[in-house]
C-alpha cells in the first residue's frame, strides 16, 4: 500500500529554512527567505503561519523542503510548491506558491526534496520527478533537468524473476512506469523508492556508494538493491542524506550505506565509501528488530 500520513503533524528542514504542519493542518515556516511561502522577502526568526484550508483549499498533511524550496501535500491529493532554482523547475525564486494538481488523474500521496529536485508518490503507486537532473537524480535516463513532473520508468532489462510486480516491461529496450511504489525519499543528488514488496530502488549520483550497488557509478534510471544485501529483510521506509542513505525495514532492522565519514552511518567505523547496505548495530546486535 502507498505510504499514508498517520500522524496529524509533520516537519521538514531545508538547507536554510524549516517547515512544519500542526494538528489542524496548518503550515508554519521560518528561516531564510525565498521558500517560506510568504508574500514578502523577509527572513522569519520564529515560526510564522502560512495558512491551512484558507490558503491551500484543503488541510495540509505533509511537507518537504529542499535547498531553495518548500512543498506541501494536501488532504485532497494536491501539491503546492514555493521557492526557486532546480527543484521548482524555475531559474528564479518564487515567493508565492503554485499549485500542482493531480498527476495523470492520480492524487499525490507524499513528496520528498533533494537539494534541487523533487520526487512525488501518487496514490496510484507511481513516481514522478522534476527539477535539477545534472546528476541523473530524476531517474529519467539522462542528465537533463525538467521544469514539469515526469513519471519514472524502469528499463525492461531489469524485469527479472526477482522483481515480480515492480515493473511491467517486455524487453530490454521497453520502458514502463515503476509500479508498486509505497515510499519516496531524496538525498542531495540521488533518489530512493521503496515498493510495497519491500524492494528498494535507487538512482542518481553514485559517489561514495550512496546508491548501494557495490560501486560508485551514477544510475540514470532506477536500479534495484539485491535482496541478499538486506539480509532477507523487507524495506519499509528510506531517507537520503548529502552522500549517504538509510532504510528501515518491516522487521525494524536498519541499514545504512554511502559516505561514512564522521560516523554518519552508525556502523562503528569511518569509511569514505560503504558501497553496499550494512546493518546498524549496537553491541554487536541489530539496533531494532531482527535479533
């Protein structure tokens, strides 16, 4: 099933600002100007109300923040966006928000932001991306940036027996939309999707092993993490950092990979490039679940 908001509150942080949703479905923002969804160019040093139904035509249920952008998803399945540069599809900052309705007739369930790109999940379990594509973080098969949402496809060569249901493709050159997506996440220059079958797909900048495929190659289209890499666990949620990735599995196990400098992976060592997922443990035992 597609990820759904269970908590009535949400919060997100960009590089220079923060956005939060209260239990009444109202959005508050603070920090540097340009992505705060206010009509002026003033910084906010305290949380400042943007609005709820009176502004967004429906309750706000979640928010995401990029380097220069804020997006919100509303209860009626629409997305609102404010900011500028790559992730909003605009070269100039936008002080006033713009509304993106349903995508190909599908309501929007959640959104994630990288530095300058946006990833959206619909209730039809499809994934759309737009913004800066210079590191292939859009998963569109090229390094081209996009000013409007485009659906993410999977190449037919990955339609192996190990991937039943995640894609529908009949040949190596046949592209069909990635299906069964249930959760989306974005790092600074890469993207991640978890499917309802517990698989993880990653694409974009491969430096420091942040994609988890055992190398540092970029991926122009989604590539699946092999099941053995997660030690038999099924993924549930994902998160992306500047150059590392983390997932939480259905059994509570946590895996991390990518740049491990400063201990950011929680693996007990500092590694410049952890190329495949590794279990996060304390005292030799997995932190959560899985024994």
